[in-house]
């Protein structure tokens, strides 16, 4: 009797198990209306996945959190304002312009006059049609310096003699225009230039000594506008200058033959005056910001 009971119970259990498996299979195959399904499309194929209770709970939680985030009040974006703290010191700014005169030099002189700012021009012999700007700059109290006549690296750095021959040409030109001989110079490329190595080894070391022997004072710079590099807009020139101004003195390198660089000058002056900088023209007693000689 006991054996018969065991057989009946076992048969009943197996029947229930098979029935459960059949129900599950039936559900997986045909009862999509009563289940949670995720469809994923990859390319042209769509895969169907039946979600477990754990997966369903996780997705319900994610949906609820997304709903809360969408309903939450939105924060307005905060404007980031840079706070500028001017350096401590005399804060003298020497604006200097190379390679002119050019078509924008008179426009630059208008801006300088508007704000009563004096600057320094290291001029060449080029663009003869704009030489009236040299006389005007001199008459309005700006300093006229020498930047060689040709500004041709291959010519001026071929030898010591070639450099001074070229320098004498622009010196004579400036004297004829202004009536005064200038003893203030800037080397094309600065005293630290390395392009001169292509033409004469050690020439910069010799020239920086010899110009002093001949009564000249040469000037480099300690703030670069970047207008001789790979920038071509006034805003970049403005940022390069204003972010680099020093507490003691700043000799700023710009080029008045670059229209976009001239465009930046008014904003630079306004910035400087706002933060207590004083603008001056260089003279023979001014700081020189000499670079390290590399040739």
C-alpha cells in the first residue's frame, strides 16, 4: 500500500512539473501579451528578450528616476566671470610696432592720439607710399627706431658688414624724414633669432656687441602679441597682450603692417588704463628686455 502511495505521489509531482514547463514554454512562445519584453535592433535584425523580475524592477526604478529628473526644476547655467588681478609694480607698458610703415599706420596713430598714448615704431625702408606716417609719428611724440632697411634675413645676416650697410640705409632714411638720427634698433627676429645661423655662424653674438660699440641701443620684447605667428584676429592679439602684462615693465611686440593687430590696440589701451597701467614710448634709457643669444 505504501509503495502504491509513493508511485501515485511521484506521478502527480512529475505531472505538475511537466505542466509548469509546458506553461512556461507556451508563454515564451506565444503569450507575449502577458510578459515584459525588450526588443533590440542590430542592423536589420531584431532580437526579443523576456525580462526577469529583477530586470523588470531595475528598469522600473530607472524610469522612475528619469521621471523625477525631468520634473525637477531646471537650474539656469551660471556665467563664469574671470576676475583679473593686476600685477603689483610700476606697470609701465611700451607698445612697439615693427616692419612699418604700412596702410594701417595712420589709423593706428589716430587711435594712439585719441587716448594720448605714445608708442615706438621700428621702421624699414619698405612701402615708400606710407612714409608720411613716419614723419607724423615723430611729430606727434612717438619714438622712431630702426629695424633695418630691407628686413631680408639672407641679406642682413650674410655678414657683419652686410648688416651695418643695411642698417645705415634705414638710418639715413629716418634722419632725412625726421631731421634726427636714431640710435635705437631692433634686430629682425630679435637678438635671439636662430635663422641667422643659416647665413653666418655666431653673427648675433658679434652684432649685439658691435652695435653697442657704435652707440646703438637694441631692444627685444617681453610680451608678444603673437601677430607674427599663427593667429590672425584682433581678439587673440588682445588676449595675448593683456594676459602677459608685467608688474614692472612690458615691452609689447606688435606689427603695424598687420591690420588685425592694429584693430586690437584700442581695446588693449582701454584695458591698461582701467587697471592702472601707464603707456610710454621707449627712449635710450628705457629697459631693453634683452633675449638670450642663440647664435
